[in-house]
């Protein structure tokens, strides 16, 4: 492992930060909304799948409804 001074480290961090392409506010909000929509769909799907499987297990084991 190469040891470097704290000033070299800071200099390299600044150099790398200048290379970063940050998303615009519109891109960030669009991505955030898309994530919330997909999380909602996944949550509803998993809830319904869980309810169906619980119903099937109760039916198979004869525990009734």
C-alpha cells in the first residue's frame, strides 16, 4: 500500500471530484419518482403473493379460512 501525505490525498480527491458528472435536478427528481413507483409496485406484489401463499397453506393444512 502506498502511503501519501494528507495534502496529496486532498489534492487527488479534488481532482476526482472535478471529473464527476452530477445529475440535474430534473434527472434526480425523475429517478426518485421512478424508484418510489417501483417500490410501491413491488410492495403490493409481495403483499398479494404473501396473502395468496398464506391462504394456500391454510387451505392445505385444513385450518380453514
